[in-house]
C-alpha cells in the first residue's frame, strides 16, 4: 500500500497499529481495511463501555496472499475475529489495485508469444486484469 494511505490508517487507528508499521497489499483494499479498523475500534469502545476492556488488540500483519487479504492480529474477541474473516472473504471480490468489483485471476498471457502462463494469483477487476495481462 502506498505510504500515504498506510499512514492514514495508522493515524486514524493508532491503538490498533502499535506493533505494525507496514500494510503489505495494494491500494484497492484501503477502503475495506478502513471499514474493518472502524468496526474493530467500535467493538473495543463497546467493550470498554460495558467494563470488559480489550486493551490488548493489535495487528501483527496485514498482507495479500494468493489473491486474498490475510490479516493477523492478537487480542480481540469473537466479534473482531468475525469481522476479520468477513473482510478476508470480501477481498476475493474487490480488485487489489482499484477497489472495484474483482475476481481472482491465476493465468497471464505472455506479452511476446501470447501464450498462457501460470502467474501469481491476484484479485483484479476486468479492466485491471486486461491492463496486467491476466485472464480467468
């Protein structure tokens, strides 16, 4: 993720990013991650209000792997774990680069020969897939 978007997340949710300084995914997932962090912030606030604080929550790693979001955290509870799982599932329908509707792609066409070759799995919109040479 570009440094400006990454810094924006860290500034908005410093208590969640106390142990993580790098978000290892493309910019298209920024909005999804921002919403996820907001949901987690609200759950932390809810637990504090009912006198069951979750002071130990924090991110260990946020990255892309096999075309999907992987978000590892410590602390939290079942609601936070569910929100993380939901975001990870949603990532397979959101383009990593543009944030538009996307789907996982695993094959690429060779620019010189036009042959289909195996490639890194990426979740891409149709337009971004075409730009990068990916096909279904």
